[in-house]
């Protein structure tokens, strides 16, 4: 015990123990617990608050070894101790980011950094964490050297700097690629967290950035803003692009990654008035800023959301419960009348085929994934907060005065007062650049790729929302899953494919490179400031569902989606970390049967050795 006391009061590497003179490179030792306080397969968060350091540490015990890391997920800095620990993987409870226990490296997304790792010592049966003040207070780690040197060749060109494109560039550099990386984007800003635009439109632009400008400089990623690639020579590996000033330039590449993503679907030209002022679409940071400014205007009292997509419903929730913001006034939100006009009988439900029909023109309409029971419950949540829904409604015209929208006209003859319209009727893929190219496309205009995300053209990959890929966790061949996490994960796999070509199987940093794309789809939607639904898995039939819990009152439920007698997806609200636990069962290829969960909502737990208590 004398040894323990000595260690706990010693700072090595310095002559002065006073916190005012403690340098960032002096080592600090801090007792966390006794070795028997945590069992194998368990993890616990410890706060370290002393005169020397203020930090939070996650202690993990696996195979009788202790590992210590920064306690917060690198995505939204939520506590990992609330997550899932299984077989050398920590999965965040909220959005599903995964980290290796033995290294702290990120294994799956969202999020892009890895966990800072601290040394652990065992003294007199006590667990001691060891690190400098700087190390212990760091919340994220990257694997890019401070004095990175790169070569002129090979060159990887990435078209699109969204979730997929940025992640590909980031993972290339973090895992050892030392050639040039060209990251093209039409937007004039650094890559940012696009999904927050509809969930939290009031967030400041700086808060949305995935990485700041110094990071791109350190990583030596050539981020080329305000550009549009206009031509690709597939045989000579040359691309041409225009800059903001319309100057034409070209670049040679060795590998090309297509990550051009989606754009909002416009109202059909058969609906007059689509060009009126105050008709908004949401895609970019600039769109969100313009929308927020108009919504805040005292003149904006009647807001009509056209569509029942995720973006439509998330914006509805923001307008009815989150408009005041952290520093706003509730009366600002109370003064707004919010209406939702939708084609279906309930929001975000799925049918086998649905077309937007108006004056003989047919348009494909993007659909939801939850099924009718949950969809109707979601609608009730919004109605309780003041939103009015117009179900099975066809819009015939947007009318206005002085070129400013004033009414949304329905086929029934009803006129909805409208000072601002938000159109959220789904998205369409940005793939026109690849039309009449050797790139093989699907009938619905997505790019077909294999398990390595390779297209039909050698050394050309496609990632994110524009691609259809095998989903091997469920043995499916062609899936297009438009989730933020899936975009990040495809970008990560594309980086591994390129690294495997140049570096070989075992040189991808501290882990073997994945040769084939393998992940569990994860999704979350924030319906208002008190209601979030988390989803894991994939199904094409959301009506075959087993639901536990309360949909109508507390909106606390678990829904299991069944395919051929097995659970293939789960949605839950207020049962964290249940969806992350089920995601790990999926990841380990355990088949959860329908009868496992019909009468026991925790029936999936028998397939893995969970050490945490049941989600309640």
C-alpha cells in the first residue's frame, strides 16, 4: 500500500507538483478502482478532477486485461460507457460508431477520430491510469503524423466532399496513403455534418464542420471548393472541372472515387408556382441559414411543409418544439402555424410502388421505413405539438402576390395560407455526369458496385448515396441505403480498397485492411427535442413487425422487423442502447428468430454475452 500512495502522489518528469506550473508533458498517475471492481466484458467511466487535470476516462476489462481511453464517442461526444462492449468492439449507444478495444481505432462510423489511449498499471491490486495532462484531456486522436510528407503519385481524386467522400479521404490519409488526395466539392465550405441541417438548423456553421482548415493542411488533402467536374476521360484517367470563376482546369488521377451524392427532388413543373419566392429546399448549409432567417421573421406566420420524408418531419419537429433554441423565446415558436401536406395516409410509410401523380405527369417519390403503425404514432406526436397534417392530399398550385407565395392549393379546393413553403419530397441521385459512360448503372440511376465498392471501370469506385452495393450482413446483393452512417462506411471501405492495392493487406495502420464491405446499417431521426428514433438493420417490408411498448402515450417502444421468420431490423425510442445491442448481434451474424422476441423484447440477448443490464 505504501507503493500505491507513493505513485498516486507523484508526477514524474517534473520538479514541481503545483498545478500552476505543471507542464503538458509531465506524467500523471491516478487510481481508478480495484481490479475486481470491473468484470471481464465490462466498462466504466471515471471522472478525474484534481488540481492537475480535469478529464474523463473509460476503463475497459477484456480477457483479464485493462484498457483506458477517453470516455466520449468521437462523433457527438456522448458517453461510451452507456454503449455496448462485445468481442473487442465498443459500440456507441446513440449512433452506432464502433471502436477497437485493443487500440481505440475507429472501426465503423459515424464519427472520424479514434479514441486517445492511456497507459494502465496495476499496483497492489489497484488500477492506475497513466498519462500527461495533455493526453488525459484530449477527446479525440488521429493517426496523421505532425510532419507528414507525401509523394506526387499516386493520385486519388474524389468527386464530392460529403460523408462518403470526406471519410474516404480521411481514412486514406489516417491509414497510410502517402500520395496526393484531391477532394472536389461544389460547395464553398469545408465538409460538414449535413444531417444536422434538418435536426438542428440553429447550429452555427462552425459547429457543423467535420474537420477545420488546419486539419486539411496537416493531412495535406487538397480540398478544391466551388468546383464542378464537367468531364471524365475514363480511358486516359483525366478529369476536367470548372472553378467558381469559370476557369477550366484538368487533373490526372490513378484512382477515382465517385461520391456526388443526392440533391432535393424539385416540385414537378406541372405544379404552377414552384418558382415563387419563399419556397425553400434544404440541402446545404447556405440553404439552412436562409431558411432559419426567413422562419425567424415576424412576417412568417404560416409555414407549409410539402412532403412527409425524414427531412420534412424533422423540420416539423424543429418548427413546433425547437425553434426557440437554447437562447430563444418560446413565444417565437408559438406564433408559427405549421402544416404538413402529404400524399399518403400517414407519414413515412412504405408501399411497393408509389408515384407522384399530378396532371398526368408521373414522378417517383421517396418513401419511409417504419411501417404504418409507427408512422401514425409519429404523426400524433407532431399533432400534439401543434402541427396540422393534410393526408392523401394532392397539390395543384402554389399561388402568391408580387411573386411571393401566399397559398398552397389542394385538389380538394382547399387553400392553405402560406408565408413560407418547405419542399421535402425526397431526393434524386447526382449521376448525370456518368450518363453514357462505361459505368454500369441500375434502372433507377444508381451505380452498381461489388463488395470492394469497385464499379465496372477499373480503378473507379462509387460510394455513398449514389451506389448500390452488396449488404453481406444479410446476404443481399444490391442495396441502396441512404443513411449518413452508410455513406461514411462506404467511404471507409473505398479507402481500404485503394490502400489494399497500394500497400497490401497488413499495412493499413494498426489493423488489417478490410477487403470486402461489411457493416450494419444504422439510422436515427430526431422528430423533436424530446423524441428520437434509432434504427439498425435493413428491411424492404416494414409492415411485418412485432412491436413492444407504448406508441400512443410515452412513445417508448421497440419494433422488430421480420423477414422470412428472422429479425432483420429494429427501431426503438427511449430504450438505449437496445438498437446498438441488436446491431452487434447482426454484426456477429447471429439469426434472431421471430419467436425469440415475440413475447420477450430482450430475446436477442441470448445470442451474445452482454454484461450490461437490460435497456429499460
